[in-house]
C-alpha cells in the first residue's frame, strides 16, 4: 500500500487521529479490543516487537520512510505537513509519527504468575503519568509483571505509554478482580503479598526479607491503599524516611521498593 497524502481532514480513514480521547479509542468501531496510540518510532518498534498490530500510521513527511521501514507496505501510512497534522490531532507531533494500534487481548492473571517471581500490583493509581513512570522503573529493575485493579488508570493510555517510553508494551500486565480472588490466586501460585503503607506496625523496607515470590502492592496517590488491600497483605512495609518526610510519590516508591526486593 502506497503512502497516502492527506488532502482532506474529513477522510473517514483519519478518524482514529481526529481529536480522539483514550476512552473513545478503547471503544473504537471495527476492532475487537479497541485501539491505543503509539507515539514515536521507538514506541512503535517496541509495540511491533511485542506482537501488537497497527491499523495505520500518521507520519510527518520526514519520517515516512522510517515508518515504512517499521510497518512495511501492508499498513496505510498517512502523511502531510506538520500544521495539517496538528490541526487533525490537536497536538504537535514532536516525535514525527504516531500509530493507531490494535489493543491485544489481556492475558489471564494465572498465566502471568506462572513464571513470575516479582510482581507489582497497582491499586487505583489514577494518574497515567504515574502509571507510565512505574512501569518504566519497575520494568527496568526487574518486575516480571504488573497487575492493576479495575479503577487503576489504563496503562495503554497515550500519556502512560509516552512516559514509560513504551515499557507498558514490554512488561506483561493485566487487570485484577476483587481482593479475595486476587489473594487466592497469589497464594495458590506461591506468592507472599507486601503492601507499602504508612502503618504503626509496618516493617522497615531495610529489614524486610523478600521471599522467593513476592507481590508488592502500591496504592492511589493521596488516599493510599484501601482496607481490603491491607487486609489481603501478608506484610505491611514502609520505606524509611528522613527530614520528617512521610512518603514518596507512588512512582518513586515503586522504584525504591522494587530495587530493594529485586534480589
């Protein structure tokens, strides 16, 4: 398929890029699981390496050949000047290209736990920037999987993918059910659960001895973990602080905790 030069922004094939929200893309027609947006050649390359399938690519004139090198001639590549593409999308394409990617089916929790030793659980973390930062840091340090609750921001949201530099496409993740079923699955797979929280009976992370299989639980910004999450944990762990500071940003806390238990 040849490169398609954009002449009319009303072209229905451009609908995936026309001021679309993450929520609208997740419900995109003609898809099985929805779409997400991959920004930059680097993120697109990581998405392709993970086996994700592009529906189309939108590229500035200078990055068309780079896009073709990645997706070949079977994926439509729409191209046009920067001003026109900014008018279409509502933002400047700083990284030269974006791609509308088909969301893959999420794996089961059981399949992710089968070969994992270190798992991160995100409970109701609502900021996609924090979700992306967490994926990038824990993935680099050694998390085998990330599990997110239903009220957690979607790791496939554009900001989360961008902040993570595509790490959300590299580290396996999926959604969890309620805490009762989650604890049962983790226990059956040999995991112990350590929740990071400010608690009088919390164990200092310096003194915590990580078991062979560990799930680290981090909570929402501000509110912290729910009572259900704390009740499901085998241990409450706290990062020791200095200068009267009581807590870290959740993304920073995830990196510190993961480093401590990586082994």
